C-alpha cells in the first residue's frame, strides 16, 4: 500500500479491518505491518465520519445475527437491509426460525479436532437437509434447504479433514478459506475441549476477527458447536477478557433470543433413535 500510494495524488481504500487480514509472508519495519485501514481507524471499530465512509447496511444477515454482529464488531452501526427479516428456516428441525444457536458437546483432551463434534455436525446436517426443511430468502422465495446451503466451518485444518471424511460433497473449510462466502446456515465447530488445550492459544481460538468472519457467513442461522468449557475461560489479563467477550456474548444472545432457541447436543443426537 505504501508503494502504490506514491503513484497518485489521492487513494481510496476499501476493506473491513474487523475481518481477517490477508496472510503476510514478507518482513516489515516496526509499524509498517499494520494494515492501512487499521492505521486510519486507530482504536475505532468502524470508520469515523470525518475520516471516511462506513457502509452501514448488510445485504446478508438476518436481523438477529446482524444485531449481534453490529454490537460486537461494528459499534452498533450495522443494520440489515429491508427484506432480510424474511429470511428464515422452516420445517421439522430444531433450528426453525432465524438467529443464533448453541449445540454444546462435552469432550475431553481434544486440541484441534473432535470426533464428538464431528458426530454432532453430521446429525445437524442430516436434520437440516430433510426434504421437509426449507428456507426463505430476502425476497420471500422459499426453497428446500440443500447440502450446498449449509456452510461448515472450523478454526482448525485437522477438524476440517475429519468433517470432509464424514460429509463428502459438503461445503467444509477453515474460517480463512470461507471469508467472503455465505450460506443460509453456518455450522461452526470449535473442536478444542478447553482454552488450555488450544494449540495456538487464546489469541487464535478466541480471535474476534475470526469469530466475526465465521458467524457472519450465515444468512438465516448460525449454529456454534462447542464444548461448554470454552464459555468459561480463566482470563488473567484485560486482553484475554476482550478476546473471550464476543464468544461469551454469543452464548447470552443465543439463550435469550426467542428466535434463537437453545439446543442441547442430547436433543440433536436423540433424532437418531427415532
């Protein structure tokens, strides 16, 4: 950016510093490794009126997901475009409606992959893709919810590999891979059993940018598959508290919202025995 800036009298920067940056392989002097937009924003989450333009409407997120995303990542300034309130899931599923859900899965000693969470995700996909389950878009069009309408995401490649083995043909990948994509439903599998088990630490597992990207791919429903222990991190510094804040707030919203029913893994897996 610094090199290109010298080629003209002015420059327009486009981007979203609240999402993931592009990987940088080069080395830079101290201070120059900060993204240009992040440098302009400083301590702000969104662009101040005297510094640039903030695009305050989303064309993707239903109101329930938008409200969470706006509160946690965009200083309350993001709003859903007209018609997005029509987006919803209907049919014989625990996830009818729209919003945020939790599917807690208890497991021990898992670092970057979890067979228990894979089992739960497989059952979630089976339930969501039943012939009677449908989804409605922002224009009021209703269609069957297909496998391609479900985005399955995880922070870790090891978990992605296990999910691909069990769900061939599904849209499965890391958060980084799916930045810029969207789907009616997002399933986010955390895989780690506890914060202390995370191989890359809290900075990676609880990254606000990564969590923003993962949850905001969803148009109607976002389902977080995670061990309940991840919602009880032992934060020892203000930095760690800030990292865990969005994750714990997600749990609060999912429990409190009438549209986002709290779903236990027992309820989900019980569908197998019917």
